[in-house]
C-alpha cells in the first residue's frame, strides 16, 4: 500500500481533493515520508534495468552508472534539502519569497 501511494504521489496521480487543504491543515510531508525512500528505490530499479540490459546484450558493456556521478547526485540533493531545512528553521521561507516575487511582478493579468 505504501509503495502504491508513494508511486502515485511521485507521478502526480493524486486526486485534487486529496491535496486540498483547509485553513487548519498543515502541508503534507511528502519529501520525508515518500520522496527520499522513492529516490533510492528508483535508483535500485534503474540499476536492475541496467544489469538486465547488459546481460541481454551478450556482454557488450554499455554505459551505466558511474560511481562518481551517483555520489555527486546524492550529495547535491542532500545539500539542497539540508540548506532548505536550515533556511526554514531560521524563518526564511525562500520558496514563498520567490513565489510571491514572481507572482507580483511577472504574472500575466
């Protein structure tokens, strides 16, 4: 059940009624509950597909994962999330600030 729900959220197959919030509702924590675990699950699924592809090509090695790219992507994503959390704890909502800035100055009316 969790995997199905996480996959639906990941690919935006979610009813708008499930995402609609009332005034007293808090925003769902999709990143912690589903985003990060699904990120690693998708890495594993892709790695399995690469292994199957390499096996079916009769030993002809095609380009797959490179360790330095994988580590770099994980570190970059971790840094992004840590920085975002740090700004949120400090009371600086960068996403809200930039959304309001773009909405006020660049929207088509």
